[in-house]
C-alpha cells in the first residue's frame, strides 16, 4: 500500500516543495522515516500515531516507511506531521488519492488530533501556493501573505477527514485586508539639543547611510537610534513581503497584515555569530541581519560585541544579502539593513581630559575591537556630547518625527526618481552620472585623499553622503559645502568631534 502527499519544508527563509511518500507493507511492525530527517521529523511517529488513535482513525500495525522526497537537503521541524497522517489514511483506503490530489498539508499534530501552528508557514505555503493548502487556524492569517490558490484552515484531524470525504463543508476563511502595521516609535521632538546628531540621523534615513554614534553614557545615543524607524519611508510591497517571509521563517511573529513600517532589531551584545548572521547545524534560521532587512539593525554598546561577530557584518553591509555555507546547506538570505552603532569613546566612557580613568593599553585594546574595514563601512561617524544643562532644563520642542519624516521622504523620492535607488546604493560608475561634484568639491576630496585621511571606499561614501545632503537641500549640484559637511560627519572613532553648527 502506497500513498504520496504534498507538503513543504523550510530552509532558511525559503520554503521548498516536498512530497511525503508512505509505504505500508508486511514485516515486523515499525515506523521509519528516511530522506534526511532531523530529530523532530523522526519524532513524528509518536505524534501521528497518538493523533490518529485520538481521532478514532486506524493505525496500521505493520511495517511503515516514510520518505521525505525532495531536494537533497536536511528536513527539519514538525510541519510534515499532517501530511504523514493523511498519507497513512490514503494508504489504508480511509481516504482516496483523488480527494487529496489538489491539496498540500502543513501543520504539526497534537496528541489529541488537533492541528497546531508551525514556524515558517508563509514561506512554506508560498512553495506550494499552486495547490489548495491546509493549515492550522493559528497559521491562517500568516499563510494568507503567500497568496495560495485556496487556503483551508481546519482545527482537528477528524474534521479534516470529514471535509476531504465531503461529509462536512470546509470552514470559511476570513480574508484579512492588507493594512499598515504601524510601529509605535517615540517622537524625535523629545530629544533635547543634539542638533548635529539629529541632522546625521536625517541624512542616514534619507540615503540609507550606515551611522555610528560615539559619545559618553547618557548623551542620548540610544534615544536617537530608537527614533530612526519613525522617520524612515514605509516599506515597498516587495520589501514588506520579503520581511514577512523572514519573520515567519524565524517564528518571531504571526501577522495577517504585511509590515509596512521598517523593522527595528536591537540584539544584546552577547549575541552569538549564528544569532547575528543566521544559520545553525541542522535547522538554518534567519539571523538578526535578515530580520532587520528593510529596516534598522541597532548595535547598542557596540564595543561589547565580539570582534568576530562585528566583522561578520562586513559582507552583508556591502552586498545586501548574507551567504551561508554549511556542510549540507548553502543558501542566501536577505540582509539589506541600515546599520546604526552606538559606542562609548573609551571603556570608562568619559574621554574628557583629566576625567578618563583608562590606561593607554585600555584604549588600544578597546580600539582593536573595531576593525578598520568595519569602521570604513560607516558612511557617518558622529560624536554625541552630553546635552547642556540649558538644553535639558529649558528643553524646547524640537522638530517632530512627522516633520522630519516628510522631509526625508521628499528627499528620498528625489533620489529614487533620479537613479532608481537611495544614494547609499549608487555604484561607483554611477557617481559621476548622478552625483557629479564641482571643481572646488573635487579639489577638497583630492586634498583629503593625499593626506591619507580617506580610503578609496571612504572617498566613494563621502560622495554618496554629499549627494544626500544636496537632495535634502533640494540642490541639483553637489558643491564644496556638501562635501565639507559630509567629511565632518565622518570623524574619527575616538576623537571628539568639533562640528560646529549645521546648516
């Protein structure tokens, strides 16, 4: 007796079609799963058996072989439980092969026969979207994101069998309208003073420029960074869909509406390499760089992160994707994020003359945690001093998030209309076309390069920031003033920044 049922498996942030083949034959009673299953797949034997018996459905006391037929990748998770149970019922002629031919099944089975939610429902449903997909009620809203041909949400295995036989009608599915998933972000007007850092935040949001905030504790670095998502433009439909797939694959949340507000991720400085970039030995999960795709990855107390974890960000910062290779897996996941780091200038945090308690060796050891190539990938490096007493006690209402967001959106639209992407994504050979600079500005950059202050990468990043400053000022040309401000917004990591006023 043989049966084949369609389902899907999750690898990284993508679903892959899978066929569950079941053979029930003579021999010593047993249950074997083949096809590179992980431990949770092999444990399906006990879950499926209990679910069938609890639903008063037959369990074959014979030799059962289950093959997870698909790509030669390791299969993980419990999403194939329902497909295995349905295949066993088809093999025993409880259900006909014709009744399940147009369906795919994705759910974990409870011991009482209930259908339970699984992580990664959206990408797995997307992999079998050409079929009528059966999921648990808990996954129904998340699965709608993948736009399957027909979605079925059933609460128990017994109810599913009655629906497949035609004894019961399929439960109706409530279509959830796409709506803005607005993230509540504190208002930028609450930030006292910090005019230079606020403007750097605006430049960062407009051009998608990576930003490093350096300053003593209590200066407002985290306060500024956490208000950045509020001034970023809303995600496009494509970016919102990609973000929803990643969040679903990571099992972070289930939402019926696509996320239109940019995600904000702030991992703790004890995060491991796998937690940051993704991966794993048996089950390849998305990491923080993928969860932040389309939004902000904020590294608070960046100097406390392991240097190897920080250096692992260099490749996704350049390419916008993270490429993971393991012995059995090789995959690519999205990682198009805006990196914002916050760091103290030294271990004690107070670099003022006569106040710093750190020795020279402490300074050198602290600076070694930030590799030169990583720091060079920050377009903006701004020093944030503690606000003055007047700014705190007599704090006036600064510009609100809504006002800054409107200005950012207008400047971003100018860039996208001109070249099709934010300024930070301009290629080297596009700079002379879309970010041409005046003779005086070119002479200023030439002088900085001759002094050895700028690297080749830094030179191109300064030009992109200068183009963003021109867009914010609604200027067509990138002149010397724009380049000068861009240079001052790229100060040294441990040197206090004397920026003056910004206009």
